């Protein structure tokens, strides 16, 4: 049963952000309490929409003083229920939407936390620079959410995760203190890197309000190829070969056969390489057309290739529509994991076998260049986590991570101990206590009880 907001809370939020941005209408509040997959539901006391860092700080100070929890929400595309509230105020960051200035010599841009990834790409287009992080939820995911989760995506193989592309941040800590480090110095070793600490902290230490991003130079020419391979072992070997030989390699994705079939059905088309055990999607980008370099590296293998924008987008649909295609079939359990490359093929075989044993459909795709696989399970009821646990234990036993890029959120915190020692978890708790002493920021997310 959702709690009702107290008159004090409503009046305090309205005094800080204005009555129109302090929302308690249950119909509107109700639209912010379910995660992107539809698997996790929560409840909220109110929704608050600040537009400045000062407003965020005032909201946090009031909530800290009154013991009211805050769940920060950007685009709500989290795949681990990180932005689902529980008896808390939902703080929407989308009003923090300043874009720029862009420094064309330094190759940096400052943006508000509520700006979408697509808006950042649009803002830097034509400047000679690009933002080196990209992912399928680009139209909705916000930069603040991506920093909070240290998002990865499809270009990590070349440019790294959010942390590698972050020069500085501005944030409000759980105390209500504002820390700001947006000066854009590429070299700055003056103590603890708080921005890097907040990056990946999933909103449990502070609310990111703005960031300074590192840009990468843009390339005029791109090529995308789909390549069918017999099995995952061959995909891993080919991926290693491409990483060694194609210096313009920009993305390296994999779709294991059942995932390829389900997306083809969703797109109402036939699956390319119908007999293949897995399909690789490879993108290369350079100043001059990289098609020949890629073709040479593929060494006579059959491939479907596109260099024009529309053709490339058509090939990317097989990869980027995966999440949607699986979501259409049911409510998936999404496990985003990484295992050492050498263990990848055996891991996929074992996961498929587990699926068969438990009458679950298993769809595996992911960022093979980074050893990152998205394991999607269909069949178990939303609250039946027995198969999830078996898969995550398998991951840990093979030296992998139970969360490669989506974070821990609410969905995986009971299994964090599979990857983190008691000493590490203790250190996590002490950092949390220092930066959020009242424990109001995203309780129930990341840290086990
Ligand atoms: C189709 C699809 C494809 C995806 N592909 C990828 C992918 O390739 N790689 C990848 O890494 N992820 C991917 N994701 C997951 C998701 O897009 C990322 O986790 C993204 O970073 C979330 O951004 P958001 O703005 O939607 O954050 P939300 O979902 O709103 O929040 C995510 C977490 O960050 C916290 N948070 C949000 N904003 C802030 C802030 N300003 N300050 C502090 N904490 C904050 C929230 O409390 C929550 O814990 C995908 C999701 C979908 C739906």
C-alpha cells in the first residue's frame, strides 16, 4: 500500500521547485514507479522536478533533515530496476537540460544530467568531434543516468565506458553539499577523483547534476558487416583476430542463434545466415573507407556489408532491436554479465543447458569485444529468481562479473557478494555513510541490506 505524502513534504517541495514541479497526483506519480521491462514495480510519495543544482541541493537537504528517501530518475531505462522508487520521492533530472558550451580545441562539452544521449550526439555533430559512448536507449537514457551506471554500450571496444569519457562532474551529495569540478583539465591529480567515484555509484552517493565530457574525433567513413560463424567459440576467435588487425574497429557485437531468430521474427524478415550458430556485427570507422581493411581481415568469409547510413542502420537493427523483440514475447529476466573471453563459449553452452533444464527460453547477445553478454531468460515468473541465481553463480564460478554494464540496481543486490568480498562491501558501506549519512539516496539500490 503506497504511503501518502505528508502535507509538510508537499509544501516543502513546492516551495523549492514551484507547485507545478512538485507532483502528487497519483495518476502521474504512478507513471514513474515501474521499470523499463515491466518486471519491477514500486511506489512513490511524490515526484519532484528540479531545474537547477540549487533546487536539487535544497530538496536533498530537506529530505535528509526529515528522513525522506529520494530515488533519482533520469530516462528510467535501467535494466536492473535502479530507478524504481520504494516509499520515496522520485527526483526527475530531466529539467537539468543545459547543453554546452562545447570547447572545439579541447574536445570537451558540458551538459546537464537530464540531457539525453541522443541530444549530446546531436549537439556535437558537425564539430569534428563525437561523443564516444553510444547505446540503444540513446533517445531516452540521460547522461546523468549513464554516469551513475558507468554505462558501456556499443563503442567500448574503442572508446571505453562512461568513466573513461568523463572529465569532471557537478553533483549534490547526500548531505546537500554541492561538489563541482567542471573546469575541464585533462590532467589534474589533486586528490580523490570524486567524479570517478560517483560514476557507477548508481545514485547512492550523490545526484549528478552536470558533467564535462571528453569527445573523440569523428570519422567520415564507416562500414558495418554481419558475419555468420559456426558457434560462439569461432565468434570469440574471430573477434580476437579483428581486434588485432583492424585498427579502425569501432564496434564488435554478437548475437547467438536463438537471439538472431527472435529479432528476425520481430522485424518480420528472415534471419541472415540461418544455419549460423552465431552472428557477429562489426563496425569500422576511419578517415578513409575502411571496407577493404575489414574485408582483408575477414579473409574471404561471407559477409553482408553496408557503408551508407540507411544500410548500416538496417544491419544494426538486428542488434539494437533485441531488447524490444524479447520484451514483446514476455517479461524477461535480464542478466548482463561478463566472463573472461576464454570462458565465453563454454559459458554460453552451459547457460543454454540450464535454460533447457528449467524450460526457459534463453536469448544471448552482447558486446563481444568487451566479453559482455546479455543473457535474457523468458519463462520464469517475474518473482521466480531460481534460474537467475544459477546463471549468476555460474558467471562467478567462471571468474566473471554479475553486472558488466547495467549495474546492480534493485535486481541484483542480493548477489553482489558473489563478486565483492566482505571487506569490499564494508568499504562500500563506509563510503556511503560518509557521503550520504542519513541514508536517503536510493535506499534499496546496489548495497545489500
Ligand atoms: C534498449 C536498451 C538498450 C540498452 N543498452 C545499454 C548498453 O548498451 N549499455 C549500457 O550500459 N546500458 C544499456 N541500457 C541500460 C540503460 O540505458 C543504462 O543503464 C543507462 O545508463 C540508464 O540511463 P537513464 O537515464 O535511463 O537512467 P535511469 O534508468 O533513470 O537510472 C539508472 C540509475 O542511475 C540513477 N540515476 C539516474 N540519474 C542520475 C543522476 N543524475 N545522478 C545520480 N544517479 C542517477 C538511478 O537512480 C538509477 O539507479 C539499455 C537499456 C535499454 C532499454
